[in-house]
C-alpha cells in the first residue's frame, strides 16, 4: 500500500521525466539504434526514470491541458537536443565514409547499415561501425546519461523552452557535420588526388600503360593502408568530436 501511494504521488513527475529520457533513447546515437529492440529501450527508459525521480524535488504548477502540453513539449526538447547534437558527429563520420568510398571507387557497392537498417555504401557502413565501436569504448553512452541527469539541475521540470537564439545555435552546430566529414576524409582525398596526378603523368609518358585498370587497384591499396594507419588517431579525434558535441548541448540548454 505504501509503495502504491509513492507511485501515485510521483506519477505526474515521473511522466515528465520519462518524456525527457525517452527522447534521448529515441534520437541519441547507440540508444536510438534500430538494432536495439523497442522493449529494451522502454525498459531502459522506465529504469532510468525510476532512478532520477526521487532526486527531483521541485514540480511546476500546471494550469489545464495547455499547460501540460507546454510542459511535455519542453521536456521533449531537452532530450531531442542532446540526441540531435550527438548525432551530428555521427553524420559527419558518415559523410567522411561516403567521400572516402567515392574516392576509392566503392560508391557502387552497398551494404545494410546495422544502426539504421538502410542501404549505404560499404565504406559508409565501415566508418559508422568503427565510430560506434569507439563510441562504446570511450564510454560516451555513459557521458550522455550523466549529462541527462545534470540537465535536471540546469533545467528543472517545466523550465525548458524553445528560443530563436537556441534554434539559430542548433543550426550553426549542424555545421560540425561538414567539418568532421572533411577532416576524416582529407587524408584519403589527398592520397587519391596525388595518385591520379601521378598516374596521369605516367599515362602521358607511356600511353600503352593500362592506367584505368591500375588506378583502381593502386588507389584501393593506398586507401586501405592509409585508413589502417589513421585508425590509430581516431581514438583522440572521435573523443574530441564527442566531447565538443556534449559541450555544445550544455551551451544550447543554457540558452
């Protein structure tokens, strides 16, 4: 009976917390993956909500259905912002995979991306899978959960709102997609361009040389070699991208 009373007393508070947590579980990298079954996501949402609710003391006063809609919308925005900004890093990595695959001649081959169940180029799936492995190895999923818990200190229930300055900053943050894509794809772009130039000079000097057939093998060999070498730097690079994304969510939620 006492447990039932506690649950009923915290039901309205728990529903608002669950909205914030559920949006993170829907849109954030790893948690929002279609590879994770919906019952598992629902169980995680309920479990995290149950842990957070006892630590939340304040509850806003609500006047009518319109007030509840505003409250739910504000809580949904908080989880959505964290998930979207963290996904910008993954979208940039996906862009790098698309560019690298195109440069190496792998843009035609497609594979099923395990995180989205969509057909993507083979190199894009490779980059996304590697990024997800680094994401888990670095513990970024734990960073997101800690940030989510801290949002209740920065933005108590009912305090979140959508502002023009925040929307502008969110659009500016999406520019990280192109920055990350260029940074990760730059080595392969440089090597393939130099290879094409060198083979072009060889073709001029010796027109009988089979440049078209040779270029595919040479660029693939150089591209994969460079990728394996650059993987040693991905730990620091991706860690920096994910940290900056989390810092950007803090900035956005304080606006």
